[in-house]
């Protein structure tokens, strides 16, 4: 994502299709899929549609997964939402992040 800051506000190059304005509320989105092209499209879509709709999409399509990090409140830990990835394959700095593994996820 490409960003710029203006008047203390962060703007990105991914637009919310409902408003035509830059998408807000997501710090980072990664899509996981059987092909790189689909994963790339999912990452952009998940960023634009937000956490709730992205989680719903992953629940309806078990072959895809995601790591989506909502924009944190100032002074709080990052709380990435993860689905479709084995928890044993994810490594986090526990002082900075508190991952949330959502069903369905793969066994350890």
C-alpha cells in the first residue's frame, strides 16, 4: 500500500468502493490462496472491506486464509486476526502483538 500523511491523517491508495474515499480501519491485510494472483486480489479486497466482511469471506471459502491487522488504538497492542494458517507457523513479538486465531484454522 502506498500512503501519505496530510494534516496529521494517514491516507492510502486503496479506495472503499462504497464511498470512493481511501479505505480506513485496517493497518495491514494479507490474503492466502492457491494462486498468487488470487492472494493479491484478496489482500486488496480485505483491506477495503474491513475485518468483519473479510472474516466472513474466509469462513465461506475454506481454501483461503488471511492475516488482517485492524488499525490499533494509540498505546495498545496490535491484534492481527488470523485464519487459514497453522498457529505453529506464526511467530510474533509478544510485547507488541496479541494474535487472534479465528476458526477455521488448521491443526498445529
